């Protein structure tokens, strides 16, 4: 009898230890390969397990989600299937060139817009009426989650070698997910080597913040390849956006680069409007018939420094560079150096300057655009 009692107590103790070794993460759905709910402690995924995203997964303030190289996460279809890192939370995606992390759709026949992608909320500055870091924004897909503050070097973690597929779930014309959404993300966050393919809405969108992104490949984004709004002040270095042959967009005005100084041009007197840098950029329209509205659109108070841009792929562009808008033109301090491949004749204008004053816009025949060798790990250019 004493032996049985001893074994029972030992089994109970073992269960207690096992429960407390689950990375301090009792709020996440307790199924080994299913993800949803809140991460409040430290959660480290296992690359040998194929995970299913069955609902919104939120990394809350103080929580950390670690995703090792080779991990695959497949999201069920739906607008509420996304990963969101809240202010004060961290995500560490540790993919490698030979073993990237993959976030994709679980659908048998996956398509753009199946799920919501990756959203990161930080404490860096956004444009607003107050200035001094007092302004905040509300996450487009769920206004309950705020972003923005006065911590330009805020650190939301590290993202390296990540593939995002079939993202961009849509609730309405004004509420959409992107592939990668960066809300007030600070410069202390590392984001490099990202591949976004077959996504609805934008490949990447910066809502304010000061984060820097390096080596970004966007293929067949339904709307804009690279989108900026609400006061982003970081850098995008070495980015390649392409529409493939036969591609068609469901949007009315898709662009290569779209940049606003303030959110949707609604508050033109804002402090801390977008003042960003993009370097080594290629924009390709190989759709063979579907017109891209603008290769580059800078408007609504934004100041852009865009250098070594190559625009290529055919003649299906309405405008090449447009610095005007009904809600405010680009800041005349904008500087753009671009090369337009021979044979491209836009149906509209090659360059439209601001209504008052001229920005510095010049062609440069030596421009080469993005260095595609940086994307060899994706297999796209092989």
C-alpha cells in the first residue's frame, strides 16, 4: 500500500513539473500543434512540429514568442487568423537562408487573402496633432490594440529569413491585413530577409515608427508593394517588387511605392510626418496587360529619399512618379533617382511635380535597382 501511495505522489509531482515547464504560457490553446490566444510569458515553438494557426495569436506586453529555423505555421482561412505582437511584446523569428520560417495558408487550394499575416505594434513615434510622442494609432484590424509612443529605438524582437504566403485577409475596403504590418515599430527591431508572395492588399506597410528593413522580396501583391503612412522615418534597403506574367490586381490604384506623410491624408498639419529613405529598389510589372497606377507615389506631406530605383517590365504603367494628391502633395524636399527601362511609355505622365515647388527628381542611367543575389535563399531567382 505504501509503495502505491509513493508512486501516485510521484506521478502527481511529475505532472506539476511538466505543467510549470510549459514556458510560462498558460493562456495559449493547450493543443500541441494549434496556436491562438495570448502569450504572456515565453513561448518557444518546436521546428519538428507543423503548427496550425486556428485564431488570433497575440504576444502581449511582456510576452515573447520564439520561432526557430525551419518552423512551419499554417493558418486556417479567416480574417481573425493572424499573429499580432502588442506593444511591449517580442517576436524572435530565427530562420536561416537554408532553413527559413514559413507562415502560410492551410487551405487545400490556397489563395491571396486566406489569412491575416504578421502584425507588430511598437512604441516608436507616429504622426499626430500633439507631437512629442503623445500620439498613438489603433491597429487597423482590431482597434482595441494601440501603437505608438516616444521610444524611437523600441525593440520588438528579431525577424530573419521569413516567408509569408497567401496573406491579406479582408474585412472591408478600409480594414485589410497586409503581408507584414509594422505599426510604430522601433529601430531596435531587426527585420531582414523577408519574402512576401501572393498576398492581398500590400506586401509591407509601415504605419509610423523608425524600423529599418533590409532585403525584402514582394511577389504579386494585390495592392501596393511597399506602403508608407503615418510618419515612418526608417529605411528600406534592397527591395524587389514584381507582378508576374498574367497577374491581375483587384485594387483600383495599385502601386509599387505608395507613401503618405500622415494617416490617409486626413490630418495634414500633423507633427512627425513620414520622412524616410529607400535605397536599391526594383519595381517590375510583367503582367502583360494590367496597368499599375503609379510606380512611385509620394503624397500627403511625406518626404522621401529614394535612390537607385529601377522601373522595368513593360509599358503597363499609368504614371511613373506622381508627387501630387487631392489631400496634399509630397514635401518638395523629396529626392528621387530613377531609371526607366527603354520601351516603357506610361499612359499618363512620367513625372508629376508638386503643385507648388519642385522636388529633386532625376533619371540615372547607371541605376541597377535591387541586388537579387540577396534573395537566392528564396529560390525565386534560381
